[in-house]
C-alpha cells in the first residue's frame, strides 16, 4: 500500500518540474535583453529590450529592484509617467524593441533592473544588471547576450512541452497499471493455492 502511494508522487514531481522549465524557456524566449550593462559615472547607457511581435500593443516598463516582485517602476510606455528627468523609454513597435535610456548616472543607479511586458496573469520580464565604472566610456550599450527566439520557435517549445508532458503522463499511467496488476496477483495467488489444495484433498 505504501509503495502505491509513493509511485504517483515520484512521477508527478518530474512532470511539474518539466512544465515549469519549459514554460520558463517560453517566457524567456518572448523577451530578450542584455544580462549586464556597464556605464560611466555621469555618463549614460542605452538598454534594448527585444520582444515578440505579438506583444507590440502591450504596455512595457523598466523597473529597478533586486527582486522583480518588489521592483519600482522607473519609466513606462506609452508615455513617461513614472520616470525621473534622467530616464526615458521608447517603444519601436515595427522593430519589436523598446529602448531605455538612462543619463547622468550616479552611484544610486547601480543595481538590478527589469525589462517588463505587462500582460494579464504573468508578466514577461528579463533581468538586467547595471554597473558603473570610472573607466567606462560615456555611453555603453551591451549587446543582447542570447539570440532572440522567434514566435515560430516559441510555438515549437510549446509543442515539445506537450509531447514531453504526454510521455510523462503515459509513464505514470503505466506505473499505476503495473502496480495494480501486481497487487491483484498478490491477492488472487493465495485464493488459487487454496482451491488447488482443496481439489487435491477431494481426489485423495
């Protein structure tokens, strides 16, 4: 009985992990940005955040905070409603990229930032770490470290996710069937032995 209870959890856990990893890959594929940007004190930086064309009409924003859930919005489209005079955001819908510009950089500007696409449910976001240096050039733009994945490739990830999910589900069902058959055989085996013994006693 204890074994039958352990088996479902043993198979469900990998399925949940698989779904989370593939979903995370899809989210990351829909929004791409530099992982690190270096600028000079008193200078400026330009950060490109590239997104899938299906998000062209969505609101985008740039926020600061070590943890995304607690980050503070710096600038936001369609207009700079929350920005200071040193930060701006421009959304090029045709190119599928919104660009953040930060000027007159100082020590307080260092830290973790997030390119974010605001959507119902779960927002798409990509972390960008800003570091300042005395030796950096006046304007530094770091290229996107990972190639942007197209919508077609994103759809492929979704398809792969469901294929893998189906395979894991089949394995879980097969394990349940095997366990059930083994338990059934254990229950019926003593009954058959008793019948066999009774039949031998009759003939004897």
